């Protein structure tokens, strides 16, 4: 890209250097693709084994966090009995009707 924007010998050299680096990287990957694939399969199996172990430990923690964020519904609370005012005398008075 510098050779397209800048018109200098150094920019051209850098552009050629980048292209050669990509060509070399492509050759390395194409020659060792089977070995690389085998190594990636080994690495994947190791990681999945570790993830299975960690997942088993992480799931209860995540469940507790979810319960804190969105708690399960609480059972209905019993009604609070009405408290009477004054001293207990044992005498029950009739309630007065309210005007409404």
C-alpha cells in the first residue's frame, strides 16, 4: 500500500517485502497443513476436557448468580391480623359503619 500512495524507492521495497512475506507464509501453511490440523485437533481435545471440568464447577455458581439477579417467586405472605388500639379489656365492641 505505501508504494501506491508514496512514490519512493523505500516504499516500493517495503511493498515487495510485505508481498514476499505473505507468499512465504502461504507456502508454510500449505506444506504443514496436515501437521497443523493434527496439532489443532490435539489442542481442541485438551481444551474440551478442561472446559468440561470447569463447566461442571461453573454451572452451580452461574445458577446462584441468576437466582440473585432474578429470584424465584416468593410464596404469598399470610395476611397481617388487625391490631386493636388501646389496652386489652376482653370486651368486644361492634365496629362502626363508615360513611363513604
